[in-house]
C-alpha cells in the first residue's frame, strides 16, 4: 500500500506543474490600438504635422544674429492665402537662391538688417 501512495503522490506532483503553467498571454491585458486610446493620452511614437506653405528664396540679403549664425533672405510665397507675397525671413543653416522653404506662417516678416556698420 505504501507503494501505491507514493505512486499517487508522484502522479499528483507530475500533474501539478503542468496544470499551473499558464500561457504567457493569459495574464496580460490586451493592448489597445491607437483608435481606442483614451482622450488626453498621446500615442507613443505618433507624428503630427502642421500645415506649411512653400516659399522660394529670391535673394540672400546677409548674415544676422549676434554671431552671424542666421541668414536673412527674401522669399516669394508659392502657395496658400498669401501666394505671390515677398517676405523677408531669417533662416538658420545653409541656404542659397532657388531653395524652397516651408513656412509655418506668412504674416510675420523679419526686421531689416542694420546697414549702418562701418
């Protein structure tokens, strides 16, 4: 009889781990898709674009800024509400005549450079 009890225990011990093993996904909540996100929470990695208006560089006026890090240019708006308008803008980085800038707004113009230096 002792042998039968040990055999039953061995059978129970052998069956217990198999029953306690759960699939990995069973304990986790399913992730909601981007369309099911509650309002107010941002989706990680989402990209949102603002509307922009293209403008072609017509003339490079000169360098501006305390260290000359920006370049002032005159550009002509190609599309949008102010199509055809010529603006003076400050641009950071390499720029040349004929380049196309994408402007977020076309209402504000940069101040003219002071030409009074000697």
